[in-house]
């Protein structure tokens, strides 16, 4: 059985996965390796990755809206 994701979810998924992987890696560095500085540094990537995703997706949404407006004009 093949799962169909909506187009908006397919665009968001890489950013969500990268943010989650960054979070897990920071927890690993902080608690398992004991490298608190590296754990905090990598943990700061999470909001940066999500902000980049919001920026990219906002640009994509604006482009889609312009195309729809031109189509109905």
C-alpha cells in the first residue's frame, strides 16, 4: 500500500525531519557524549532549520497564489 502525502506536507517534511534529527543529535551530544557546548550548539540548529523552512515555504506559497490569480484574471 502506497501512502499519498499532500503536496504541502511533502514540502514541509524535509524541514521537519532535519529539525527532529538535529534535536536528537543535540540530545545525544549533550547527555550521552557529555559535550554540553556542542549539544547546545547543535540544538540551536532546530529553530534555524524551521525558520528556513518557513521562509522557503512562504515564497513557494506566494508563487502559487500569483499563478492562481493570473489564471482567474
